[in-house]
C-alpha cells in the first residue's frame, strides 16, 4: 500500500539546486497519437477500421491485415499482469536518479501486450491491472499499470508524482483573488493540501466581497499583483519567484461585444493588457525561476496553468474582442509551453465555456460555476493533464471545432 506523502524537510540552502534530466522523449510522428490523447486524460490505441484489431505499438499499417486505415480510439485499459521486474541500474540519467523503478508486462483484454511503468500498489503477477496513459516530465505519453480499483494514497505513489503536478505540499500563486473563479481556486487548492497559496490582488486597498473569507485560511497570503504593471510583477517575482511551485494565471478582463457595437479601442486594449500582455509580463518574470527549480525534490516546481476560454479556438462575435485576446493568449501560451518543456515544467491550458459571472449574464445556460472550473484545474494538476475543456459547452464546441473549424465559424457567426 502506498504510504502517505510526508511533508518534506526544508531545503538546505547551501545545497546546489539539481539539474532537471528529462526521460527519453523521441517518438515517431504516428506515436504522437498516444500523447495527444494523454494530454486530455485519455488512453487511446489505434484500432483497424477494416478488421478491428487493436494495435500496439503505434504503426502505419494494421499488424493483422496491413490496412492503413487505423484510427485512435479510447481503451478501457483492462488487462492481466504477466510479469514484473524492478530496475536497479540504468544508463539513462533521468531513471538513474530515480531508481529503483518497477516495470511490468501487461496483456490487454483488447489484444496487445505492452510494457508499462507500474504503480506501487500493483502487486506481483498474476493479477488484474488497469492500464492508463500519462504525460511524463518530457511531455510525452507513457503507459502505466494501475491497480484495478482506487487505493488509499494512490496519488502519492513516487513514480506517479514524477508524472503529475499534485498541489499537495506545494506553494501556489493564484494571480487574481477578486473573481469567483479565483476564490474557488484558492479553496480547492487548500483542500488539496497546498502548503502556501499566494493570492494576487491588483487593488489591495479595495474591500472585495469574499476576499476576507479566503484570507482567513491559514495557508493563504494576499499579495499585491497588478498584471498591467510591469513593476508590480517584477517586485512580486523578486519576493516569491524563487519559492513558487505552481503558477495559476486566472487574471482576466472580459467585456462583451464585438467591433460594431463599441466605439474606439479602449476596452479591447484593456482586455489585451491583462489577457495577453499580463501573461507575457508574468511569464517573463516567473518563468525562469520555475524552470530552475523543476528538479527540486518531490515537491519542486512543476506546473503553470493559464485560464483561457473556449472562445480562443473560434471567435464568438457577441464577445468578439474578448475572444481575440484569448486567442492571442492561447498562442503565447503555446510558446510558453515549448519553452518550459525542456525544464520539465508542464503548461496547462484551461478552455472553459461561459462561466456564471456578470459578463456572461446574457448567455443562456448551461454555465459553469466557479467551483466547477476550480475543481477541473486541481484535477488536471493531480492527473497530469495538459489541455482541459471544463463543462458541456466547451466539450461540444471542441468536438465541432475538431470536426470542421470552418463550419463552426459559420455557425457562430449565425448565432451559435
Ligand atoms: Zn486490420
């Protein structure tokens, strides 16, 4: 049984910060399908459209009938453990620093046999396991054998913590505490066991509803942070930048309307100043510090979360300038993801549908509660998921966008 994670000792400041070594990350183009699904928390394998054979490892043509018509399909992962082994030696620097490491051979009920990393709660053969895919520190999918049902302290497994960004015992910065989502996030993080939650507040002299409740929590510290002001971001980074393990950038400015219903560019500029330039200022100041501490023990720096919007994928004309600012933020965040990956820091994109707040007042339900968005973010950190689409609206838009972005554009222009 996995032992609960103990609070790690304070770091000895004289010791050198360790360098991050990534696990082997080379994958063929066709094998990327496994990573694409794992990034959203699914385990998918190729299935032959002609003879229904499930394939592993990923390939160009069916291993049974040589058909090239292979499609990625979700798998249950149920299987039988055939053999286990424990590595005590490795020439790979990543694994060398993390030995011993347990591996197993699993025969999936769906057909293929595969080599998996083993969760500590999986015993010796013969026994049932559930295989799932996770992203490793290099951002590539790996397959893991889990016990068939939830065990106590399952998330605290040493191998699994290498793959995920559990907030437990970590220090988190939430950039905006004045919104419903910000406050729900703080509560969720404290519940998830975060050690310290720094909560940004652009106007600390202002009394905001709900803020007193969260600052009463012993883990929470209110910090001045105005993303439109470079000096404010620099000052905070100087103070806490070297300690933050997870940055959650939830600060956003949302105004309705598109181009014709508004004069001038003031509102659009204000949106860009927080949603796009705010992220840029934050990433410039906090990115390097996070990158430097990714190998800092079991609770080192691990993740960066950006609250985007499903409107980042396709412009929603009634919220036209907001959509444009979120599309810009999405693009910038892809750049951040590429720059953080070599250090082993995961950048999580959150694409919620309309949230139940004042700016979506005229949107018909279903709307997301701030709690639902917050829980989706904490779950994504725990499960090591990279792209999150919380809520039915976001899920539906995503499906339509994947099917045909041009059709979605036309439908949105016609009102939804
Ligand atoms: Zn086939």
